[in-house]
C-alpha cells in the first residue's frame, strides 16, 4: 500500500494542473479550519479543488507542497480508516523537509472511507497542514463534521454551473453592462433559454440533447446506487425510484408524503410513510433535491403544510419530465431557487392571509428579506393580475417596500400601492453584480 500511495503522489506531481472554467466563490483556507466542499456527484468538486491548487501555485507555492488524493480511485479500495495514516507518512517520507512547512492536503470524496473523521481530526491537530475535503453527501455538512471536528470546519456548497459560469465556459463575456444593446440582449436571452433546458452540469455542456439526457439520467442512477442504496442500505428500491422520477419530473411543485403514499398504494407499490420521509431526507443528503417550507414562525404550520421540491439542476428536471412540453415557468423557478441557494439565502415560499402564493421569501446572510415571483411571461392580463396581487399582499404583510418578478423577457417597473415591483428578465437578474443586489435589498426591509 505504501508504494501505491507514493505512486499516486508522484503521478499527481508529474501531471500539469488541468485547464478549467473558473468557478465563483473561494475556499476560506483559514488556519485551524478544515474546508469542506459539498455537492452532488459530477458538479465539478474535483475541478474546484484543482482551481484552488492552481491559485496556490500561481501565488508562488511549490507544487510539491500540495497533496491530492482521490478516494474514488479504485486502486485504493478497500482502504480502511486504520490505514489512512499511510497517506501523510508516505508524503513526508518523500518530502521530509516539508514536515516543518505549511502544506495543503486535498482529499476528494473522502466519505468513501468509513471512519475518516478521526484521521482528519488527528491530522489537523498534529501536522502543519491546510485541509480541503470534498464529498457527495450533505452528511459532511451535518452530523459527521459537527460531532467529530467540533466546529473546526467551514463548509461550502458546490452546484452545477450557474448561468454566469456557463457563459464563462462558452467564452461569452458574463459581465453585466450599464447599457445592453439589442445584439447582446438577444445573445444573452438565447443563452438563458438554452441554459434553462441544458442545465449546468459541466460534462454535458455542448452535448446534443439526446446524449445529454441519457448522461443526466445516468447521473441519477449513480446517486441512487452509491449515495442512497449503498450508503443507507435501502432494500425497497422500486418506490425510491418512483419517488425520484416523480419529484424530478415535477419541479417547483408542492409535495405531500401522505398524498404520494396514497398514490403508491393505488398502484400496488408497498412502502411505509416513515420510509418515504427517510427517502426524501436521503435525496436531500445527496444534493439531488431540495425541499422548501412555507414561511411561518410556527414550526407546526411548516410541518403540516406541503413543501415545494426543487431539483439541483433544471437539465435534470427536463431529463425526467413526465409528458410533452418543457414547462418553462417551472424550470425558470428552479433557476431562481438555485441562484438564491448559491447566495446562501434562507428560502421559503409565502402564502398571504388571503391565500395567494409568492414563490420566494428569502432572507440573506445579513438578515434582509426580499419577495420574488417567477413567471414565464406577464403577457396574459389574468396572469399579470394574479402575480402582482400576490406580491403586493406579501409586501404589505411582511413590511417590504418593493418586490421582484423574474420573467423570461420582460423588463418594466410596476407602481403599486404597496411599493414598486421590478419586472426583470431572468438573464439580467442572474447576472446582477453584488452591489446591485445590495442596493435592491436596501429598499426591501426585513421580516
């Protein structure tokens, strides 16, 4: 095993770091803290680590002070927690002078080794290293990190390409401009519609639709097998698959375990309600689907009301659609949700006192709140009235001085008795600079 690990270290040092599309966000890299990078499989976590390595090398750090191990490497199977010490031992045997220098260790998919947590803790306590970890399960964000590293980690989520990152990947200038001419507007609107259907998984960018859909479906199969069935020892697989297909094929819709349980019974599929609740938690753990509660200060009200379910990628939703058509409005709502999630927002949907629904009531890290409706188009007068009426009511009830409606193409400001409502094309909303967002929030107020 020692010679194998030394070979893996040597192979990494011989290979040049790959050219890549730069992802937004940074790994904090604070001394005494482990950086954990979490996300669904195939979202580019390994490449994000390579980006961090490239930044270190560009800053003058010798590559020999980097250590990268991918625990998905079949040559390491079946590595046990008791053998993990061989990795730093082999590294320092190759580079003994680095024992007194600060080194950076990158461990990819480390959750593949049961019991890895104690090893990481010991390494953090005994060696002069900055640790960065990736994993395909949200358990790295919760009980495993919380109980073992005891607050000594900082976690970052990684999603498929954002719209901004997709443009960057295609070589299109993603920077917003104060004045956007008709040619650039047409280009960005076209790219947004394509992004709506293709999604942001890096590997499928530029691949024709039939092959892209098959690849995305295979992603889900791997999540089912590796991150749910194997990890959680699930034996009743048919209802799990049915649940996944149902939720992916109906993005941005309310979901009730009770109603779905009755649906399974009507089709002769045996599965208990408790198991369905567990399956839903597993899917969230695997970063495949995200439930969003109704906004309420009452925990009971949140529990008795259905949650809205969003997939990690609009392309996945299209790959599992139930029937003909694309339902662009639901896909657009998914894009808005994912952008809010990338920004670290606390997200809920809102139901007004009169029963009108607003898609998102989201609160930023600084505690400021915004109300957002998502609608493919306001061209139909009845649709326009419904969307504006709900947003006005939410603004009044939540003490907000403005609201936003994200559409595919429309741009205007609607003056209302509750305050101005900005109607904005999705591509423009997704490309807003941080300063624009803060300016918008300064007019929104709080809950």
